[in-house]
C-alpha cells in the first residue's frame, strides 16, 4: 500500500520535502516502516532516534498502519 | 484553566499573566526561554523553530493537564513561538499561578522539562560555520 508521510526538522531535509509518499506492505507496522525508511534513506540511521506519530499520537513499534492514518516522522525534538 | 498557544508572532508575557491571574492565587511563576548567543563555544546567529502544529498543541495541552493533576496550582499559560528568532528573543513562556509559590515553581520546571522531551517542535541553530538541527544526530 502507498502511505503519505509528514516529515519535520531533519527528516524533511532527508526527503527534501515535507510530504513523502512511500510504498509499504499491507499491515505494515511502525517497526516495518522504520526499517523501510532506513533501507530507502540510509541517513535515517544517522539520527539519534526517530519516532512515528499516528493521527497526532506517538505510537510504539508494534502499531499497525492504515492508509487512512496521518503518519508523521518525529526526529529528536528540541523545542523550548 | 489552561491557555495553550503556538504562534509565529512575538510572545506576550503580560497576556500570560492576565490569563493565570486568580483571586485565590498567592503567586505567579514565569519561565521565559530566551535565545542565547552561543552554543558549545560557538557563536549563534539566530534560531528557527518548526512545529508539527496540530500534534504540538495536543502534546502541550497534555503536559498542562498533567501539571494540573500533579501540582496544587490554579492556572497555566503555555505559549511557544515558531519561525526565525534573533538573539534574546523569546521562544517559550510558561506562567503558572498557585495559592503557594512552591507548587508553581515545581510546575514550571516540570512543564519545560517535559516539553523539551515530547512536544514536536524542532530548533535549527544558525552558526557561523553552518546550520544544524539541534539534537538530531548523536
């Protein structure tokens, strides 16, 4: 399935874009998505860490994504 | 009880204090974050803040609600800037009112510490030798 990713901070720089479409397997988990990202964009491996938010909530590695979700890549935050 | 704001405009301390004012309060504590002119012995020229706005607002609201549960406080204003900020400008204001000062001091510290860990806002430092997303790489 094709999903759309929102990217911020350094993730946006890695994609060269704030929105990136990516093809993943049906019933893709966050863990699968992270692996896919690292294999397609090896620079993700250089980050201190990155989280995935689904519909504006942080979700764990076993969370299964759906095409209707709003999915965002959250590199290490640095507000304040 | 809580006033959350994410704005590209200059933050206003007075409006935060007006919001948290309460007849039952004996204290208002403010935390004001300001842009420092150096980092790791390098001169900082300016900062730029980017936010995942919808989620940043919901995370800020969560933190404020946690603070209200955790501490004996009255009201909270939590305002954060986005966009380009020069040295000495204000990226964040936290105002907390409480009956007794200690709770408001503790709540302010809890709110800024938690915000820095979980709110999806990113800071880019513009230094003399280039620009870097803070904390992005180890």
